[in-house]
C-alpha cells in the first residue's frame, strides 16, 4: 500500500439519557494536567473508552484509509439552548490504518506497521494536519437539543450546533447523533461529513492527480458517558 497524506477531523457527540435535564459532561484531570482514569461522576466523558473514526476515500490509484483518534476533554449540557459546552480533540493521538480503524469504517484487509507509521506521519505532518502547530481541534457547542421522533432501538436523538475549529480555521458545524443506554452508561453514535479544503487543507495527490485522497471525509463518533446514579 502506498502512503498517502490524509487529513482527518475528529469529532464526537456526547449525549445523556434525559432530554429535559441539562447535564455537564467533564473530563477530570490531575495536578499534572493528565486526564484521570478514576471512575467518573454522572455525565463525565469516559475518554479511555471513547473514540473518533475517519474514513478517507481515494482518487485515481490511491488507497482508502481508516483513522482512529481520541477525545482530549469535554463539557456538554444536554438540553441547553445556549452555552451548551465545548469539546477538544487530541489530533496528536490520531493513527492511520490500524485494524480497529479499518474494520470500523468498513475496509477489508490489514496494513503493515511500517506503512501505518508512514501514513500517520504524513497525516500529522506540516502539509496536512500540521499537528505540531495545531494539536487540538475544538467544537464550541452553542446548543444541544433533543430531536423529536422515534429512533431505531429506542435511541434518543440530539442535534448539536456550534463552531468547529480545525487547522486554525473556524466554521459552523451541526451534528446529529443517537444515544443508546448501556449498563451504567450511555453510548453515543453519530457522524458527519467535512471537506478538507473548508479548513485550508489541500487533499494529497501526486503523479498529476493519478494518486490521491478525496476532499470529502466521513467522521464517526463513539463516546461513552457515565449516567446519573452510577
């Protein structure tokens, strides 16, 4: 597999069970600034069990990629119609073409460790995400309101609206995702599409465009939230 430069955004969408109560969602940090691994309070984001996945398409003779990354910190007030919170995404944690990431986005086959390392290096480098200068992507959430209507498997649907900043560029963002109850937690699943060029990132290509990746990226969020009373 050829190593392609890819750009990834990450975004996850936390929710709670109740639609009528606004819940703060916070990541606890120690004195050294490192996120704590102790059990969280009700509404905390479990960052150790939460992930963001990205599907990167191909152009010409390029290759499709799957990417996985982590949430750094976050606060969400579900049901709030203003000042609903903020999420931070650790772009330096993003890794390309792991078995987990490829399976999640529906890609068959595996990628050897050397190619994974090269693709990840290209992705985080100066010509794509430039993670050394822009290590964090931020979603400032202006509202997080429930969406009416029945959803599959009894899920509760929410719509989050706000401003997303990636690679030094800020644009409006709206995300819809479903909340599913689990034992002592709520699993949040959602997705959205973004264009790399909207955030000042030029999609990689070479050989006069014969090999490259698409401008369009598909982002998926899987986040686990501790529920009240656990």
